[in-house]
C-alpha cells in the first residue's frame, strides 16, 4: 500500500482529502503544519508527499526543498489556490513532481498521484488495494489542538501513573468518563477492571448493595449472592460519575470504604480488602455543596487529591472539526457507511452553533446524519431541526439587546479581555463575538 504524507493547514479540507484517499486504498498521514510534517517523516517512510503551497509561518516550496535534501527520492505534489504559471514553474524547478490548482476534483487528484508514482523510478503503476475491513476504534479519547485540550492531556499524563484520587469537573456531555478511562489505560492498573458507576441512577436504598454487594436473603429481593462494584474493581479503577447525587448516608458508607480499603457486603459479617483507585466526576460545584451541608467535606478532600477540568466544546477553540472527524469515522464504522466528510454549509452551521450538549450532542448529531446521508458528504438536509432553531434563537436574543455594545464591553472587562470566556459568558461563539467587535470597532 502506497503511503502518502499530506501537509495542509486547512483542517476540514485536509481531513476530507485524507478520507477520500484512504477510501481509494492509500495509507495517508495527515499533518497540519511544516513542523508536524518534519516530525512524521523522521519516524515513518513515505512514498509520496502532497503539500499545500501556503502553510502557517512556512512556505510550501521552501519546505519541499528542505525535504528533498534529506529525502531526494520521495516525489512531491504541490497544492495551491493560486494557479499562476510562474508559481507552477518555480515549484517544478525546485523539485516538485507535479502541481495541482485548487479547487480540484477528486479524479484529478487520483490521476496526478498515479502519474507521479509511475514516473518515480517504478517499473509499473501501483494500484492500491481498497480496504475491505474497517479498523475497530478502541479508544474514544481524542487529542485536540486547543490550549484547553493540551492542558487536559498534560494533566492526564501526569496523574495517570500515580494512585491519586482524581475528581473530574465539567459540564454534562464533555466526556468525563472518556477522561477517566484514559487515566486508567495509562496507569499501572490498565490490565485490571475499569468499573463505571452512574451514581445518579442508583436509589439510595440500594447503594450499599450496588457498591459492596450482598448475600442471598439479606433483604427482600436478594435471591442470589451479588458482587458489588468495589469488589469487581479490585486491583483496578472504579469511576463514580455524578458523585454529588449520592445521599448523605451513602456518602458516609463510601467514605468509610475509601478510608479503610475494606468493604462488607450487605448481610455479611466478613470484611473484604480491596485495592482500588477511585476516579469521580461531577457537573456541579461540590465546594458549594459542602458549604450548604449537602456534601461531606471529608469525603470531598478524600476524592479530590487531584482535580481535572473537563472543558466544554466552546472552550476547546479549534477542536470542533477534530472531534467531528473522529465521530464521523466512528459512525462510519458502526453503521458500515463510507461518508467522506462534511459540506461547507454544514461546517459553517457547526461553527456557528453553541453546542449546549457539548461532545455528546455533536456525536449524536453526526451519527444520525451519517445514517441519513446518501451521498459522500453530510449535507444540511440531514441535520436535526433543533440545530437551526437554537442557533436562530441565540442570534435573535442577542440582536434585540438595547445595550449590545456595552454588554460586550462588560463581558470583556469581566473576563480580562479573554475572548473565549467572554463569548461563553455572552452565550455566543467566538466567530460571532469577533464579528460584533468589528461591527462596533472594539479593538
């Protein structure tokens, strides 16, 4: 299989081209900057390089010249939106094997690739084999490119090898369980069980039985012995989601188990020693709950040896298409589809939507759209109506403000000119905020 290094800073276009070439049987490594491309080519062997002419802080021709010095036998195809003959001639003179002007149709790309490969000292044209089986997606953790995502990944890397109790705080739908799983998978307990428990779904009368197990006949309905979550997670990790929903009595039972590292099944006189790591999550302010007497302070400190903030989708500036592409690939696998990407209109709708349901909402919308799509791309007509209604409502509410300019200034002042935080405070996206700043000449 021919391996292609793709270098393109337009993430949406890059991912779309990557999917198209992968679908045609090529092995593609997508990179978004010259630095990322240089690192990739040091660790992997490629048969072809396709690079954009204009890259962030870099010139595509200069990059090609550098790569040609170290890897003279790898052919290079340049892409550009500026199709003048002088640029094409300069590119060829500097070692490019061919040149493609944007916009271009997919068949043109395939033809250029085949011609370049044929010329690169190969005896025959190599016809790639279309993959029949899609690789299974095992890990749901996506490494984003935003500062918030990089900070999250750094914290996960730091705390994973330890046995510290971790409290993950964030809005609903931001992927707190995925973070917990990632911590477990990077820990020394990765070969043992990861048990996830939704505390909000457990009636307080059954919590002790669910957590610690019970013996047959210990209460009405206990028709068999049952192993609890703590024993099932022994030597591994237990993840308690929405821990703030536990009753005060259940909090006392949990605290005792964590302090003594021993549990006693309901109806039993025998204690069982457990060696577990605890990771918890909440979408509420537990410190406020402690102040109000709804959450035990000693338990709070026990579970909060290390705290991680799970950022909302609006805080992950620049990550939207990274996650959208991941969820599309996952939906393709689950639904046995081959959708290449998103139309420009859909990308614009995604960028201008506030995503109140965060990553969970994005995943659900993409999975539904993948199922309904009949062509190669997800189009506007397969998106749910609420994505338009909510977006329009937000725009209408904001545009009707009598003191819109003052509201924006107050938000920027409150957030110390942090535009991401100001946009979140105003319940609009960053793009809308920038448009408003330009409208009111707020520099």
